[in-house]
C-alpha cells in the first residue's frame, strides 16, 4: 500500500468515526429518513465546524475503539483456546459496551462529561445495567441476561485477582464445564446488545446507512481524482 493510500485509508476511518459519533450523540437523526439526507446533515455539521473562527485541528482528539479486537480474541479463545480466557475478553468488551452506552445516553439527555463520568466510574456493572439503565430510559435487560453477566464477571474476577482455589479432580471438571457453558452463552449476549445499540442509535439501519456513507465518500474521492 502506497503512502497516499495509507493516508486516504486513515482519513476515511477518521471521517467515518466522526460520522458515527454524531449519530451516537444524537446530532444526526436517523429514523426513516433517506440516507442522502442523513449524510447531508453530516456535511452541514462539518461545514459549521470548519467555518467556526475558533476551530483548530488541535481540538480533534480521535479515540481508538478496541471493541472488535476484544471480541475477535474472545471468539478465538472460545473456538480453540481456554473458555476462561474467552470469558475474560468478553467481560472486558462488556464493560466497555456498558460504559459507552451510558455515556451516549447521558449525552443525549444534555448532560456533560464532567457530570456523568464520575457516575460511570464509581458504579458497579449491575447497578449500571439496572437502576442507571432505567433512569436513562434504556430497554430493560432481562434477569436471565443479568444472571449470565454476573456469572461471567465472577469468573473473570476470580481469574484476574488470582482467586484459584484448590479443587479435587471432580470439582475441577465441574468448574471447567461451568466455564465452557458460560463462555458458549456469551456470543448470543453480545449479539443481543449490538442489536439493541443498532435499534437505539440507528433505528435498525446501521449497515444500510454506513454502507451509503462509505459509497458517498468513495464517490467524492473519485471526483477529486478526476474520474468521470
């Protein structure tokens, strides 16, 4: 890949990340609107940003999301590795997902980072997914899913904090069976949470809208390169 191609790929990723953040924070409404209107809203946001006399590139701070890497590692361990290690990566992803969901939900209600960030940092994940979830008007998480999350977190904590009790062979086999069972249930939990995010942020249209956005970016790049 040439230097120009690397820069173009990096630019596309940054612009798409900014587009996603505008949708996430509620600056762009999705609903049933045509993709062209949604992209036009983003264009207007960019124009207003650049036209602001106080705008500076130093104000833009990209944040790298490692969620896909965490899920990839979790899935790899689930398939060919240790189910307990798989659970560790699933729980790390889960904590990032929950914190991120609370952050954009607070933002959409007009709260600033300095107001909600201490709440996110201090509350445990069970309170986040129940009381805080409800206060923000997010869809209820079922008891079954909460129970699965609690078991997964207990296993992760036991591993991270070196709580490895001495077990008989039978107890060790039972423990490993439990780890396999819980690890095997995590992908469906992840799918459920991602579908929930798609509905809440994208009106169930994330794949469609992002594909249209990428096509639009490619079309504009072709015009800049002089293509017909």
